């Protein structure tokens, strides 16, 4: 079985040397056990890093043939980098596993994933059994994230990030999803096929900083739900909401004025309708606009990633 690991990297110069060493070791062990074939590869996708990440990948490639590199033309974000990697390797491997460059996801779970693949699974999700090593903040925000997703009707596997095995067949199916608004976590369950989960303990990032600060996390969550972010339209929606709440305050205020008897006749109902209906209209336009915006971006069919170099 030919296994490819796909690892998106954005400004990961601090972790790459250690990551590559650990992965090479793991790969050697897997090959010796006969679990994976000698043609298996580790593919780093440089997502337009501004540091020495690409130079490091080139170095690794020159050193050891099991390392490959894909350089994107610019920073496209984690999801797109991941897709770029998967789509590039899909015709060369039997299965691909995606994981993060910081190895927070235990690489010893690869064995179990490969076993599941051999049992006939096309999709194997890596699921975190505990988040003890994450900060309290990360833990609670992540929890809230999965809860929100489920509540919004997005089908996703709880506590599963982007650590998963996809068979060639599943990759082929994934390539049929043409959407520009990428949210792989929500897409993969839609592929179907036989799937299973493998649990592991999530570790700490051993070097470097998280590339997902709160701001990015929030926007990632929002995109997962609407699969896009149309900020101005969203601001209109928010404005609509605010105005609507103001109208409620006005309603109470006007009623009080009415019953204390010092108002012109008709003033109360006028005030309420102007504010309440105006606010609701803005809110509704905003929500519709959100979806129009999504259609707008999808119809453009812009490339989801552009590959500058592929070191084979
Ligand atoms: N990443 C990427 N492009 C980006 C941001 C992040 O390719 O624009 C990669 C990053 O290099 C890492 C993975 O996505 O391999 C996950 O990022 P990180 O570990 O910082 O996220 P966290 O574990 O904190 O959620
Ligand atoms: Mg991480």
C-alpha cells in the first residue's frame, strides 16, 4: 500500500526540522513492518510562507527521497493548502493522510488508520480523545465551535480536525466537489463510503506559534457554517439586528408614554412600525445577501490554489 502524508505548512521553520525527523522515523518503522510500500512519500505543502519554510523543504527533498514539496503561489489558508496537496497526490497513492506540521496529532495513530484502510475503510477520521494539553481557552472555544456547527446543521465529526485518511477513491470523489468555499471537515462526511474513527491524544505544539489565533478561529467557524464570509453584508445584518432591538426599547418607551397619557394619538404605533419593520427588513436583506454573496463567489470559479512548484 502506497501511503502519502500531506502536511500544510505556513511559517513553520521552527517545527519543520523536528517534524521531518519524527516523520522519517515513523515512515522507516512502517516500511520495515511492511505496512506501507517503499514508494510512500511525505509531502509538505508550503502555503506561501514568509519565512524559510520553503528552503527547508527543498533541503529535505534533496536529502531524502521520501520528502516532497509543493509550493503554492501565495498564502491561501489551511483548507486550500490541504486540498492542493491532496489533489496533487491523489493519482500517485492508494491513500493519503493529512496532518498538521506541528504534529499535535499523534503520528502513532497512523498505524491504526492504515489498519482500518486495510479493513476496507475509505475514510478514517482521527478523533481527539482528550484535550488536556490544549489551553483552557482553546478547549472551550473548540467545544463551542463543534456545538455551533452541529446546531447550524453542518454534519461534522465531533473533535475531529483535519487529521484523516482518505483512500484514492475518496480523494477522487472529493475532487468532484468544486466549491470555492472550502470547509473540508464538512465536505468529507458528504463523500460517504465506509468510514471509521481512530482516537488519539492530542499533544502540544512543540515549537512555533499557533497559526490559528482567535480571530482566524472565529472566521473559520463562520465560514464553516455559511462556507463563506461576506463581511459588508454581514455588517448590514448586524445593523438590522441592532435596530430591531432598539425598536423594542422604543416600543416599551412609547407604551409608557402612551399610558401616562402625554402623547399625540398615532405617534406610538408610527414609532414602533418604523423601527421594528426597518430593522427586520435590514436583517432579512442581510441574510439573503449572505447567500447571494456566496453564489457570487462560486460562479466566479476562481482556482482554489495555484501551484508554483512541485518537487517530486
Ligand atoms: N496553516 C496553513 N496555512 C495557514 C494557516 C495554517 O497551511 O494560513 C497550517 C499550519 O502550518 C499547520 C496547520 O495549518 O500545519 C494547522 O495550524 P496550527 O497548528 O497553527 O493550528 P492549531 O493547531 O493551533 O489549530
Ligand atoms: Mg497545531
